[in-house]
């Protein structure tokens, strides 16, 4: 039986959703879903639900990784690093989906054919992080490669009851296979950085930010709960404003618009446009609060 975070289960004379069991154990709900997926059909689910967490954890427990973003031709090298097999076409479509839709690995592996609307160019995620649903879209170039896989998939002896990305027998693909695939392709493509599925999400977010997409739209695309999370996320993977400020400094440049004689001087022409370029979508409101033509004060509201 396939479980989802909102499913209600009973164990030790207590009945509650898997989300609530996970909160009680202090673990991500995906941990419980993984346990339930691995138990035998005739096994008692109480052990999977209530068993304490291991103190050892996996090899990456507690580890902190850089937010690796692919740049230049690295995405093309990753996509072209596969062979000519049918499974390589499937893997290429998955990479494109991660890169152009921003879906998390678990969200992609949970997709079913019915969740894909090629005509409208949209993808529905039913159980994203926090068991939230959302709809994302992709550009025509990305869709062409996903449709290529869907066309090939239709020739395999499987039905729409199998996940969108599946084995030749219609079975699910696990995240370990995806990690291995990205690592293998990254090495073959000569990419000298950590290459992984979530890194494609970072790459997409970084590119959207560079293209000037509104941070509120990026929040919706990524499926974040708040714009503060998105802003922190973007600054971690692409601190563009801070880096541009450092690159734009001139050697020996004197400080301008300093306070002299106890009075504020007026800013140079074009100061507002310059401020907007530096702050971008975080600038919500600016109020000119000068007391006189020779005095300047401004109130800036950021989110």
C-alpha cells in the first residue's frame, strides 16, 4: 500500500495522521513514508510508526553542502553525458524537469502520468513539502524533451498506474538511483563540482533571479511557505546584489554624499534607479522625506 503524509494510521492505541506521527518523533514525514514503503505486506505497521530514530543516521546526516549551481555550458554537458539507451532518454527528461520546473527529487518521482498536462504546459504536485499541493509550468523547449520520454514510455509494457518515471517493468525509481545517475553524468561531463538533483532546483532559482523574475513568483514556483524563506534561499545560492556591489567598487574611490556641516547633501541624479537596480524586487516602497531642498531623507521599505 502506498501511503501519503495525510493518511491516518493507528499504533499503540493511538490514531493520528503520518504528519502528526512524524512531529511526535521529531523526524521528517518522509522518514516514516520510507519505513512504510519497505515493510512487508503482512507486517504490523506499529513498529515502523513508533520505532525510535537511529542515533547514527545516514552518511550525510548533519552535513552541510554548498549550493552548487551549474553555469555556462555545464547543464548541456550534463544532459549530453548519457548514452543512447532508452533509459538515458528517461533520465534526460528527469534532469530537464528538475532544471526547468524546480521540482524536488521526491516530487518528481511521485508524479503520475495524469499529473502532466502537456496541452496547458503544467504539472500538478499533489504532495510537496509539508504535504502542500501546487502547479508549476515549463517552457516549450523543456516540454519537447519530456514529451519525447512520454512517447517512448507509451511503447513500454506498462500502464498509467505506474509512476511517470519508472523502470521498464513499471516499478518506481528510488532517490539513490537518481543520485547515482547525476553523479555518473556529472563525472562523464567533466563537471568539477557536486552534481545532484536539488542542484538543478538551485540552478533554476538562480537563473530566475538573474532574469529579474519577481521574488513572489519564485516563491510560488519553489513551493516555499513564505517569501522570507525564498529571499534567504536566493541570497544563499546567488547573492547577486552583494557581489555586484563589490565588483562595482573603484580603487581609491572617495565616499560621496557625506554629511558636511551638520547637513545632508542631496543625492546624485538617477539615485532612485540605481537603488532599484541594487535592491531589485525587495524594494516595495520608497518615501521622499526631505525637510527642504537642501536636506534629504528617504524611508525605504523592504520585504
